[in-house]
């Protein structure tokens, strides 16, 4: 795969990962025809396809294969160098083999699971005309083998853990800057750092609470804070410092001690996460929990009631949920392509609604300035994405 063709640049899915993904994509509607357009072909018995690429034909033998690692052997019988492509939904390139010289053979191996995929030969690197595009039908009961699904889920959990570890490392670094400002009693700088620091915590909040325990240490919720708001000795973490920064508008030696404890608590969280084993349900349940967190505290403006920085937390929760689902992309595409596409669509919509409240160069609008109508629009977009995300756990478990 030496290059991306000029006319069909390799697209990037809106929830795509940085690394190339195997071809675990289904079409929403499978066609009845297969192979070279002949109906009623025999049952699939192989995972090997021979492709004959001539000047005006692209012949696949057979046109129906078993799911899994499919080997395409591309024989160039034409007069010019050719290319071979396999496409998924929306004409996304799933695999390609470039620059197969005349008289030579190229090999491509990709993962394909039940569905109908289009292939194309491009003799002379030209756009394929009639006879140069063919479907290949992958069949076997509608699901990938269970061991393959298990591998995909384990890889998703492993990759997500790496991302979480990166987030908590950034959280520790940013918290160190934030708490230094607190200890120096630099009110203005501490205020500026409050929301950007919290972004890293909010993106992994369910994981942090599950692994590190809540106990009001890092991010006491509104109910905990209101049980006894005068008991400042028991109230620590971000929101205790938020109150000093925006309500009391003064920093004390006690705040310095709270800042020290916050840093220790986050360091402990980092150590705990490094030792934790993740599974795919941590991702799906975590994504649903993040959206529920938005619905219960951010949408009401109660999370950061002193600072009014709820939109920053709102966006971080949504981004954290989106990231968790992104790492489940491959098993989701195998199990329920429509659900994946619905989730992509709704994440795009809620991000567009959120963007209306971003102030270029200044971050997010203060939540007190968000009107009731705007809050309803945010709530509607949140409900729309929460519904398909809530289905992911059942699909992943199945």
C-alpha cells in the first residue's frame, strides 16, 4: 500500500482512530447477488479470492467467501499497472493494493465480516468503468466468530486504558500548575486554570470514581456538598477550591492544604488506574455514565455553581463518552452497524449545539448566560445521543 489514490483520498471517520483500522464494516443492506453478478451461487467454502485484473475486466473467483481474514490474490493480466480496492459503507476504503505491474501478482489480506462489499480494479490508475467494479459477499450467520469479537473487545479495552492513562497524566500535570497558583494565592491565575484542569478529570469521571472511589476527595457531587456545607474539613477537592476562588474570592492557608491534598489524591488515582484491568463494558457503561452525569448536574448548572464553568465540563463529559465509544468501533461495526452510524450522527449533532456556546479565543460561555431555550436545545441533543449509547452495552455483551 504505497500511496493513497489522488481521486479517492482515504477518508477519516468522524469517530475514527489515529491508527489504520481493519475492515470490520458492514453494509446496512446486503444484496442477493454476488460474484460476477450470478445469483444462486454455491455456499461459501473459502477465505481466498482470486482477482483477475485486465484492461477492461475485474473478475473475482469466488464471489462469496467465509468471514475472517480474506486473502485477495490480484493477477494483473492487462497491459498497464493496476490497483485493487475494497470499499465499505459511504465508499470508505477498507483495503488497497497499489502498483501491481503488468504480468505480476499482488496479495492483500484484510478482515471482513458478514455483509456485501464492493471491490474495484483500476488499470492504469484510472477510475474504474463498467466491468471493473464487483461485489464480494461475506456470509456466515450474520456475526463474526466469537473469538474474533473477544479479541476486538480486548483490544478496545487495552487501547482505552492507554488513553485514560494519558488523561490522568495530563490531569496530574495541570493540577500541579493549578495547585501551585492556589498556594501562591494567585487568584487570577488559579481561576484561569480551574476549568482547563478539570477537563481531564471530567473526560474519565466514571473510571475515576469506580477505581479511586468518590468519597468527596477530588470532585464531591452536589448532594455531598449540600449535606453539610459548613463542614469544610470534610469537603475537599476541586469544588472546595472553586468556592474560595469565586464566592469567598480569597485564598487562605487552609486552601493551600486542600490543594496539597488534591494533588496527592490525583497522584493516587494515577497509580490505581495503572494497576487496573479494563474490559469492554467499562467503556460502554462509562460512556452512558458520562452522559448521565451531564444530564444530572451540568445541564442544571449545579456542577460548578460558583464558577459557572459547566459548559467546559459538559463538553469534556461528551468528549469522554465519544472517545470510549470510538474505541468500541470495531466490535460495534461487526455487531450493529446501524447503531454505530446512529451514534456517529448524534455525537456530531450535540457537538454542533455545544459549539454555539464557545467564545473564540476565550473558551466557553458562562453557564449563567445560557438561556432556558438554549438549555433545552442542549438537553434535546443530550437525550438524542444518550438513547443509542445506552444500547451499546447490550450489543457488546451479546
